[in-house]
């Protein structure tokens, strides 16, 4: 990306949300200066974003977050064909629930032997939606002409497979998408460093 940067993109190497935006700026040719941050994020990151999360894209005009808002800005700024915004929103919301489930596990938090006012284990509940949700997603994606939702699905599933694999067979169309995305420069240039909770 040798053109003049249009913005500064703050990211964490392992974040599937941030990776999606790093993929989109490459796929849609929106040059940015990428700033890699440590995780956990520095306390003063709240000065940039009140949510204290990555990704954040700072342009001349505004500070953009969360991921869906950045994707929408990039799509408009680079003149992309409209994509399925419900599908992208559902995928990002699903990723939020996976992050919640995995963080609970990685932090060693399990239900304690006292009254469970909810009556269920939130981490288990968050993982129960994987199968039904991916069946729904499989009806809506096109592995041959990927757009924002397909790139998001690729980033999320690559993250799951590398961080905390789930025992769940994906529909064939999803397997095909992941294989195709792996051949793209945008995915090859943004592969996160290996990490393990152990
Ligand atoms: N819903 C947010 C999720 C972003 C998110 O969870 N980012 C994580 C990294 S994967 C983060 O910055 N976590 C730092 C924290 O929560 O303190 C979005 O769509 O942008």
C-alpha cells in the first residue's frame, strides 16, 4: 500500500475484529497506517475510544468504531457493492459471544458451587449457538465472490481454529470459503502470531 494513508488503524495482532478491518483495507485498497498495540490494551486507549476496544480507525474527520461502523465507512469510501449488513452484524455479534465464552475459559472462571441465579453456564450457552448459527450463515455466503461478511467469517473461524478449536463440522460451503480465503494476500499478510492459553 504505497498511496498516501487515509487513516490510522489501531489493532491487536490476535483480534479477529481487527483482522477483518486489516483484510478489508487490503481488499478494497484503502491505505492506512497500521498501529499494533499490546494486549491488554494500554489504559490511555480510552482517550481514543470510549469502548476501549480495537479496531479503531482514525481518519481526518472522525474516530470510527466498532468494527461494523469501520466496515461501512470503508465500503462507502471505496465504492463497494452493498453487502448483507444483517449477516455482517450477526457474525460480529456471534464473535462477541465466542470471545465472552473463550475469555471466561482462559481466565479460569467456572460456575462456583453456590446458587446460579441464571440456571445455566454462560460459556456453555455461548458455544451452543455455533452449530445452528453456522447452518444459517451457510445459506447466505458466496465463497467465489467474498464481501465483508465472508471476510468476517474467515477471520472469526481462523481465530477459533488457531485459539480454541470447536468440535463442530462446518457446512461444505464454509470449508470451501476458508480454503479460498487462505489463498488471498490479504489473509496471508494478516495471519496472527501463534498463541496458546496453556
Ligand atoms: N463488538 C466489538 C468487539 C471488539 C473487541 O472485542 N475487541 C477486543 C479484541 S478481540 C478488544 O479490543 N478487547 C479489549 C478489551 O475489551 O479490553 C467490535 O465489533 O468492534
